[in-house]
C-alpha cells in the first residue's frame, strides 16, 4: 500500500529545558539534532506502521539533506526530493519544556520553494497525504493545490493535516484549497480556527484533543477514543504520528474506531521519546499526561 506524503523535511534542533526560560540570560538545556518536518515525520511513522510511503519535498544542496535522506531511506521511505541550489534545507529550533510541550521556531528554507514540478506523479499510490504547511505558505501553496488536483484526477483518496492553528489566518482560502478532501486531520485548535466541526466539503474529520483523546466526525456520526496516560518526554510530532497510525489502518479498510485507536497508539509512542520520528532517541524529562498531546 503506497502512500504519497508531500511537505517539509527538516533538521530539528531540539532543546529540552527543565526550568523557565531566562529572558536575556542563560537557561540550561539538553540539546539534540534530529530529523523532523511534518511530512517527513508522517512518512517515517507510516513506514513504521507497515505502509510504503513516498515522500516528496524540496531540500537544499547540503549535508543535512543527505543525512536526512539516508535516515528515511533506511527506515523504508521512498524519498523523492527536489534539490534547491539556492536555499538550505528547512531547519526548526524546538523548545521542549518540563511538561514535554514544544514551541517551534522555523526557517522553511528550500521547503518554502516547493513547486508543482516537484510533486511526483501519483502512479501506483492509493492515497495522498498533504502537510498543511505547504498550503499555509503562499510560495508553496500552488504545489499543494497541484498535488491535490493530481491525486483526485488519478482517483486517489486524500488527507490534509492543517498543522498550525496560529498560521490559519485565511481559513476561507484554506477551506477552498481542501474542498473535496476525504479526511481532514486537525487538532482541536486548528478545527476551531477553521470554523468548527461543520467544515464543509470534506468527507470526514479526525480531530485530536490532547489528553481528551481523538474524535471521528462524519455527518451525524461521532466516534471517540480516549487518550492513553503516558509519561510525556516530547510532544513534537505526535500529531504526525497520529496521522500515520490512523491512515495505515484506515486505508487497509478499518472503521473509524479502529483507525482512531491506531492513531492514538502511534501518538502515544511518539510522545514517549525525544524527537519526532520513530527511531531511538535520548531520554528526556517525563511527566504523566495524555496522548495524543502535541496539539491540545
């Protein structure tokens, strides 16, 4: 089962700080450099869940892109990267507090220059998943629009994760872009920014609400699965893992409840480790909380 994932691949600089940030001074932190990016995270977790993901992204002509490609390829991700000669691979500084919650500072670099020509033909795939960051940046928005149009024309099912409530400053435009999408995968905050559960013109919505769990909304149908209590290390990428876990079983024919359970299980694994992808990472500080917990 091949799933095409389109969006960012990122070098994450993760800084875990146990104390409040001391403005204008120093704060002790544990710092790691890991692979990240919403699309890359989802592709990595799809591979871990047994799917065959193809990841399309735009990267810089740099060592970071080579290392990220090698890690993803070793995990079973088919990497289709366009190389930008002028912009670096996307980088994100992730500040993780004592509760495991993250704040991100992003430099999209080459990812912001993703173009329609960078999107591979969907031949052989059954589904296309688009990271909302592609649509939220005016410079990459045409690539996202083109990807969704090509997927529909080829008969693929489609899904979109809005990714960032703070960036949904033009909800009407975003909703126009995702009209006809089979599955919308927002957090509760993102869904609120888009106008709530009555989002028009999408087939179904699977919304995450942190410690409150996740809910499937389709017409008058509501299916809820509670979160799992876990020790949270780092909430970065939990929503991306949720997307992958849910998609892997939903595309295999599972119903909403089983799909939600699989999504919550993947998100639970994600928040239990440092870093956004499913390979071993250094331990961080733990605190009991619910999952999926990256996007309350």
